[in-house]
C-alpha cells in the first residue's frame, strides 16, 4: 500500500514540474492545507530528513514543495549540489546574433553579409554554396565540474534591479567563498539561472572552475562554512575598497573574467542584503 501511495504521489508531482511561477510566500501556505500530503525525499536525505509536500496554496493552486524541518521551523531548501555536474557554456556571438556556417564547405562568418561577398573552400577553390545553405549557430562546449545552486528565498527590503543585483551577489559569493576555502578566486566562478520568477532573486550557480571539479563549492553545504562565506562576502562589499555604493571596482566585485557585467555591478545593495541575511541567521 505504501509503495502504491508513493507511486501515485510521484506521478502527481511529475505533472506539476512546469507549473505557473510561484512565490516563496505562496509556497509556504501549502502547510495550511489540512489535506496536504508529505513523503520523505529519500534521494536528498543524506544528512537530514527532507520532504516533498503536495498541497493547495492560498490561491487554490496545487503545489509541490521541497522542505525540511529544523527545530520546528519549516524552511524551503536553498542549496542543491551536483557532483559531478554538467554545465554547457554557450557563445552566441556579438550582440547575440550567433555565427554563420556555410553548409557546403564549413567556412565560418560573423554575418550573412560577409558570406554573400563570396569565399574560398579550405582547399582554395571558389565555393558555390547558395545563401539558403547558410546555417546560423551558437558555439558551446560541455563542462563537467562540481556545481552548487543557491536559492535565496528572503526578499530584499530595498528595491533591486536585475540582472545586476543577482550578478553582484553571485560575485560577492565567489570572493567570499574563495577566501574562506583558501583558494584563488579564479578557481571558482558563478552564473545566474534564468527562467523562474518564483523568487525575487534568481538562483545563483557557483561552480568549480576546474575540469572535473575539485570539491570546493560542495563544502559550502556545511552551515558554518556557508555563514562564514556570507560574512566574508559582506566584508568584501563593505566599502573598504573606496568605491560608492552604486558602483563597483576591482577591490570588491569586478574581475577580468566578469567584464561583461561591470556596468551592472553595485556593491551597496548586496551589502544591505547580506546584512539582512546574517541578522536573520539562526
């Protein structure tokens, strides 16, 4: 009977993996549903018992919520590690226009106009390919490494702008983690996961910048290490570098590898947010 109930539950959960975006506050209301159903999430209960709950929210929507119970306080899961994890690095070209590949000889071009000027094959002959053979592609490669997804459920008390705030928080976390773990910041990197509006802050993805992974970001699952990382990140953006709150510099958030976000990075909002998080830490 228990196996049958588990199978039914898993089937119901699978139907809602692509449901409408849900806020943290609404997700928490499933526990007010007197008929909610919870089962142990055996796959993710290595260090503590974690649960998956199915219930109706205050808006009458059927939701699936992952959570754990610590000292009587129910909190949504904020950390997910994958070791090894698979990441895909994609280059979409200048202004996201991609790259153009001749379907006959494989020659590459930065624009369709460049292709139309004519070109030679790798063997040195004039290519007779027609415009319809031209393929517009993005270039990428798969990276296998250790990955940590951090989902902050606490909403900032001050207005924030995305994606600048999330990137600023992510790179503060990189610097904080590198200092706590005793490694160069180049050994770690970060990005942001898009496509979800369930939280005010999109998921932050930290990963080992080493092929195959080195077990670095996985250590942040330890509560004390994670707190020390947040505190060190807070110090990093405290203003000791000398730049303004609505700016950033190489002493706080900027680095050579994140040049594409320099115009968006601001240390002030991250400082205030980390102070809020640490004040609520228990």
